[in-house]
C-alpha cells in the first residue's frame, strides 16, 4: 500500500469521524439536554462547540496515533480488526490527560471507536480523487440539510 494513500485515508477518516462524532453528539444533546430557548440556536451552538474541541484532538492526536498503529500492523502482519479497533479505543482514553476530566474519556473512547471503524471501512476502497471529494462533500451536505430542516421546523 502506498504511503500517500494511507495518509489520505487517515485524514479522510479523521474528517468523517469529526462529522459523525459532531452530528451524533449534537443529536444526543438535542434530545437529551436541550437548554436553549430555540432548537435552532441549540443545534448551531452545540455543533460549533463540539467541533471546536473535537477537530484539533482528532486531527493532531488521533491521526498520528492511527498512523503509528497502522505502521505496527504493517510490520507485524496482524490483520485482526478487533485488535485494531481495540488499540484505537485504548488510545482514545488518553483524552483524560488532555483535559484532566474523566467525563471526557467517554467522548474520547467513542470518537476513537468511530475513527477505527471508519478507517477500516475506508481501507477497503481505493483513494481516488472522486471518492475523496464525495466523502467530504456528502457529510457537509447532509449536515446543511439537517440544519435547514431544523431551522424551518424547529
């Protein structure tokens, strides 16, 4: 496997993880803890807050850790998806040392789990330009549609 394909895949997995994690966390917040007067303000506000914290952690910590795990797997010829996902999830617990809060560990575990699953799924596909563009535009488009629907009916 080409090194540039691995890096593209990891960056794309990071981006899709940010989108998935932010969208999922926003849904949990909306249906569980809506403290805003308007649902519209709640969606936009909580999405920005979650993305603000999740993006640098996933891109600056998650992607390099995943590259190291990938390197170890390539050298040792280990092909167990369960071990791969488990290692990512274990390193997701390190979010405690970034924020010194145990509540954040759950978010780190979930984000690392999502990252590992997305990366495993992406590893089955060839990283063509069209695939990368569609993978970036589709989540942004879905989120925009979601926000517009909430703005119209919320």
